[in-house]
């Protein structure tokens, strides 16, 4: 298992908290805080595209 550096959780009121992480091999991870053993893994480029899409409003319909 690679060494994952987890960021502080992103939390909403009364909701689960999400954590983002990266490893030294260029992989990115998303998980629910407290369940770091279960994660979604992809490349840092995919994480970058996700974040840029969210910032551009592409996920606003989910709010």
C-alpha cells in the first residue's frame, strides 16, 4: 500500500467529510474521513480535472 498524504477533511454541516490525498507516484485519492482504507484512486491529472470542473460550476446541479 502506498504512503498517502491526506489533506484535512472537507466537511458540510451534518454530512460526511471528504478527504483528498496524493502519493509519491502521482496518484490521487478521494475517501470519506474515517474510512481511509476505502478510497477511489486515479491520477493527479484526473483529480485536477475534477477540481477545475467543480470550480467552473460543472457540479452545481448537485448542490
